[in-house]
């Protein structure tokens, strides 16, 4: 586990962000939504599911259930049927109906902006709360999903496995204006270079600053591979 000084972490984060921005600045977020409720629904449905799967389901769901009231009045059985092509659909159906009912009852039909209020909704944890706050309301927040958590640790920016603690660690290191993008960029980076089971450190543009890649054993492999002009590395 990395135990770097705050100054070192800030320098890694700064360098990594510059590279991430070059790589992903033009890439859009992949969940489809047109208002805060739809983003919240996408976030709830997104647990352990790809954005593509969520978008396939919501394309139909939002036509049949165009507003929060429709979700609140849906039967559990109907909602389960609508979303049963994605994982954890029972819990997610319950969360969607419960969240819609709570928003109508406690928040006057409006999606709250405060983190605690969002997290009081069924199925909404820190990740979905940050997603809605950052992407819809533009309130600086870091979405720590599995990619963001894993890569932030590899870079040496946090030692924790807990998304809430990782988010707090990152907030001390990253400038506020980078928080929203940081989470999105690391999702894209996790798909492209830094997969959970196959890190392509040789090709990764962050390998100069990444704490993991700068460990002696890994650095040796990178150097050797570069010397042999290998284009693909996976270790
Ligand atoms: S250098 Fe390797 S460990 Fe570091 S971010 Fe890139 S792929 Fe991940």
C-alpha cells in the first residue's frame, strides 16, 4: 500500500489529470438521461451493470413511465418486469418505486441536491449521490465507482477500499474543478488501459506518474518491454 506524502500525491494527481484530460476530454458520459430523475434512475440501475445495458432498459422504461409519479404508482411486479434484463432487478425495482414515493412525499417532487438527502433515498449510495450532484447540478463531487477506486489506489492517492473514504482522500488532493471529471475519466481509463485483471502499464500514458507502475519490479518490466519495442504489455 502506498504511503505517500500529501505533496507527492498532489503532484501525481496533477500529472495524471493532465494525461487523462488529453485522453478523454471529448468523451461524453455514457448514461442517457434528460433530467435529474432519469439520471438518478440510471444511477440506481447501474449497480453491477454496464451503462449500455442500463440505456437499453431506460430507453423503453422512460417512454412507459415518463415521470416520477408513474414510477411511484407502479406495482412492484410491473417494475420488476420492466427491468428484469439487468442484474439485481428485484432490489432495483424496489429502490426505484421507493425513491419515487419518497421524492414526492418528502421533497415536493424535486430531486434533492444535498448529499445526505439523496442518500436517504432507497438504492442511493455515495456514488449515485455524487453522480447526480456533479453531473446534473454541477456541484463538485467525485463519483467513486470500482474503476475510480481501484485506479486511485494504484496511482497512490488512497489506501482505502471504502468509496466514501477514497472520495474524502481525493478531495484533499485534487482541485475542486477536477472532481466531476476525475470520476468519469477513471471509468474510461479502467476500460481502456487499467482493467481490473489486466493492466496495460506499458501502453498506459499514466505510467510515468503512477505509483504502482513505478514500483521497481513493474518499472523493470516496462523498461524491458520498451527496449524490446513491444507494443502490448499486460501485467
Ligand atoms: S500505469 Fe498501470 S496501474 Fe497505473 S494507471 Fe496505468 S495501467 Fe493502471
